[in-house]
């Protein structure tokens, strides 16, 4: 099984690249953002709770995220592998993902991080906010907070995966096709 963690700050292009890579490598894309939005739209208990954090630009607590993720993994038993997009975001989540995958006799093959300048991230998210209807992409202050939270609380995962020799940084700027080529080169080399 090829399980990848696609990593990077909000607006790095994780969702765009995951959609391309899932087809190219026949993997299942699990976006915690999409899972959250599904639960929010359907007004599940977990969705209502997640929304209260997302509206403030904060991370959703681990126990909520892990419950949602586990349900998605269970729905896709027997697949070739997963692209985890937006998860894990903390060391505790990374450890929980390791435990979850171990119960299925598999593991994370690599964390691939899209590296993008902050000013590019803000511009991308504001542009996405014009068409996505997502309130968290329409307010520059909320975007700046999301990026700050990423650096403060999430970027530490780089060290977690470096210790396991599973971290790969990839330039996430430029044309979508060029970024895809850089990512595919890393994946094919695993």
C-alpha cells in the first residue's frame, strides 16, 4: 500500500495536486477539509463541532478529526493506498495515523510537503474565496491566522517525518503541471 501525507500550509495546492495524483497513482484522496465540509453540510454532531473551530481559523481537536478520518478509511478498505490531505496536523495525529494504519498492516510511505511563500498563499486563498463560498478564504485576517497556526502548530511535523526518513519537500510554486511533475518524481522514487 502506498500511503502519502500531502502537506503544506493553507493554499499550497494540496487539494489540486491530490486530485491529479490520485488518478495517476490509483490512490484514494482523503481531504480532512472535504470530510469536515461534508459533516458540516449534513449537520452531523461532529460537523457542528468542527465548524465552530474552523470559523475562527483554528484547528479542529484531534479526537474529532480522528473519528472522521477513521470512518473514511473504513469506507475504503482494500484500496491501493491513500493520499492524506490536511491530516495529520499534530504529532499526536501523526502517531494516531501510524496506529490506525498499523491495524491495517500498512504505514505512511512519505510525507510530501508543498513549499510556498506566504504572499502567494494569501493571494491564492483570496482568489479561491471569490468562487468557493468558503468564509475562511474570503477574509485576509482569518487567512493570516490560519497560516500562523500552521507554522506554530503544524509545521513541527516536518521533524517527525524527517526522523523516520519519510519527509520530502517540493517546490509548490509555478504551473500546476510543473508541480505535479515534481511530486510524481518523488512518489515514483519511493
